[in-house]
């Protein structure tokens, strides 16, 4: 075997493809399979026809049953050919999606790689990015008529624990597959008075949610939720591969509907303005409207507003927009329906926390402030903590510059709250303030000689903190008298 023979054989195969001489091509490929080394050398050699391997050129042909059978034959005999990228850095899977080949072809390619070399080749193909930075999943989500590939691709990502690939962004717009899928779907959503997200979008939303949760370790995934998702994914991927089926799955279980709403909030940092628009369409559907406004959407008793008030930590590289801004827009959308939303605002989750408690603990007080209710200010969670107590504790991430603003709003709304002890510590608010980590931080980094700017800043914060403690004490002077009586 030499390079001249290889090129000659490859030219003969390309001529068969160009002339659509499928029988001759099939006979040639069958003969090559008898010599695996020669076959691999031939199919991996680049040519002008394909700008890549032989498999690239074959998959580029218009859909024909012979193309599918021949591509399958070559891929099984030389699996490495599936990992090769052409001059545009596309794999055969990219091209199959772009050329609208049957989903069965994509499924066959991935199934061949599944379990091969510890799934390294499968990962390589699913993670491969073309010159635009698009993975196969991004290409499927971005295309107008390629959503049928999404369940097929997700199935292998989920089965082989490759969820991190869902968070890959393209190079041009720094957007994920989910972002493209949602923006495309929004063009169709206005057509339906009772909009229901298609199965492909629901599955992509939920799968991305699981990937975000796992990446940032924001909680455990319940077995029954995972099982419900996998079952729907299996059903829809099988439906995509069933060429005799002309129906699209629109119904889903209660569990999947819950997960869809939760995923929308959790993945809002990946969606930006599209999250707000999708929420608006979901609110027009009676079923989803219930989950959004007045039903628990996770196993911890949280409503949607609890999730918005919770702090989902994300890396700067993950976000297409400001996370806080997106959450503010989501809440603004809900505030327009405040009358329907009153139950959720005053609903304690399993830990006894209302949205106000969570917003204070995560430094997002201003987001929830327009929605709060006096009931929430007076409500103690299961640990016996008022929102005021949480604002003064180390658990809170409220910046010192905004702490006075938070406290003023809380105790002005309910002045009696400054006289209530914090159950875990048995301390009054003024004592919590005096013991807070802010007081310790004031002197953690003593300034060096000559650093007058830092000295002035430290003294200024020191004075502000003393004033804050004194103000709290003046608001409840009887507290110190009660403390003296107790000690005596």
C-alpha cells in the first residue's frame, strides 16, 4: 500500500459519489472493508470533493437510502472517521444535521461511538466546535428545521454523563444551545393562545438545568425527577427516530412541567431577555401559569419567586447578560400580576423561609422589595429568624453600603421587630450587629504607616458601624434592661 494507490482508490470512490453510482460504490466499500488498514487510509484521506474525509463527502449528498446505508457501513468499519474535522472544523455529525439527513444517521453515528474507547471518541464528537464555535447540539438548536436532532443528541449526553457540553458557547455570540433554541421558538410562540413549549425545548431546558446544578453544586437532583426526565427523553428520542410518526409530543407530566418552570429560572443567566419573553408566553397557558404563580416547583416547597430570590452562583463566562438584571425583569413580569402572586410571596418553604428571607440572605433585597408583604417581615423561619436577624448575620451577603437601607426598610415597616430575639443565638438585633462579622472585618487589615486613604476609609466605616449598633439599641432600649433583669 502506498500513497498513490490510496489517492487513486479515493478518487474512484469520490467519482462514484459524484455520479451517484451507489451499487458500484457499495461494492468498492465492501471490498475495502476486507483490508481495515487500507480502508482507514482511504476514508481519512482528504479530497477536494469533501474538503475532509470520505465520510464528509458522502454525508453531504442529498438524502437517499443508499447514503444512510453506505455511511453506516463506513462508520462501523472505521469509527475514527467520525472524529475527523474538515476544513471548516465540522465532523460528519455536524454535516448530517446541516444537510438535514435523517435523525437515524446521527443516532447511528453516536451509537457506534458509544462504548468505544471509553467514550473518548463520543465526547470528542459531541464537544467538537466548528469555525463558528458551534457544537452539533448548537447547530441543531440554531437551525429552523433541525430540532428533531435535539432529543437524539441529549440522549447520549445524558446516558454518558456529558452534561457539561450543554454549557458550551459559540464563538460569535457567546450563546449556548438553549439560548438559540428559545430564541427560535419565540418566533412561533405568539401563534398559540395557550402556548405549550415543544418537547425538544422542554428537554433542553431541563437538561441544561441539571448541568448547571451539577456544575455549581447547588443541590441534589431527586431520583424521581431524574427518572421522569429520562423517560420523557427516551420517548421523544424514539419518536424522532420513528420515520412513520408524524406527531409531535406536546403533553408532559406534572413533574416535567415543574422542572420546566424551575429550569427557566435557574438558567435565566444563559437566556437573558429570552427568559423574560418565554415567561410571558408560559403565563398565557393555564397549566404553566399555576406552577409559576401559586404552586411549589421543587421538592423543598419553593415557589418560582423563592427560586428567583435565591442566589444561583454562576461564572462570568457562563452568562450572556447580567444575572441580577434578568431576575429583576422576571420579577417585574410577575409584579404586573401581583394580585395573583400574593400567595407565593407569603408562602414559607420547607425551611420556613419566605422569598424575603432568601432575598436578604443572598443580597437581592431590592429585587423582592416591591413584592413583599408585612406578613413576611414578622415571619420567623424554622430556625426562629426574622428577616431583620438574617440581614445582621454572616450568612447574609448584603454589602455594608446597602445594609442601612435594608434595615431601615425592615424596622420602619415593623418597628417592634427590633425587640425580638434571634432564636439560635438568643441575641437582640443590636447585639447581632455588635457581634456581626462586619465589626471583625473593620480591623482585619490594619493599614500601614503612610496609607492615609485606607485609614480614613476604615475609620469612616468604623463610625458608621458604631452608629448602626447605637441606632438599633435606641430603637429598643428595654432590651438591655430585660437582659440585665435576666442576668440578675
